[in-house]
C-alpha cells in the first residue's frame, strides 16, 4: 500500500466523498502492477458466498 500512499500524498484537498473515491481508485489503478497475488485467492468466491449467507437479513 506504500505505492498507493505515494500517489495520494500530493492530494491537498479531499472534498466530498465521490472525489475521495476517485483519487483512491486512480491510486489503486496506478499501483496495480506492483500488487502480488494473495495466497488462497482461489477461495475468495467461497468466502464471498459464505459472507453473503451469514449477513442476509431473513426478517
């Protein structure tokens, strides 16, 4: 995340939420090449499904 920090260090004015999201998205896209794949990344769809099932509101 150091690469992301280096991209957003120069941002002086963080206005409203959409602008913050734009800066963060741009920083992540710029730093993407330096990211490494996480161990267990193939299990992420199973994790997503388990979280979805655990958080559904059955009222």
